């Protein structure tokens, strides 16, 4: 639930590592693998949109979990919803 809540409120399209870092302070035994498994479950339920990049990194949008356009800075990799 903590992962789903973070994704739903997030404006910054975090990656799994960023999600793990934010939640680990509250759930100290949380593993990165658990974060990935939960993101995949939330994705299957249609509650998060996965944004894939050629280098294999993925970012997630739980605030607007439906396909929509994004602006992506190629230098800082910041993602902005239109």
C-alpha cells in the first residue's frame, strides 16, 4: 500500500530505486526486489503507467496511470506531464 500511495501522489515519475529509497526509511527491511514485484502487480492492475527508456531504466506514473504525452529532458531526464 505504501508503494501504491507514493506512486499515486508522485509528480516526479520515480524509478524503482527512488521509490525504494523513499519507503525504506519507514520499512527498513524492504528490499528492492519487493518494490519491483509490487510495481509490476500495481501495473497489472492498471494503476501505474510504466515509462521505459532505451538504457533499461523505467520510471512510473501512478498519478495519471493511463497513456498520455510526456516531455522528457534528454540532459537531466526530468519527465513532465503535458
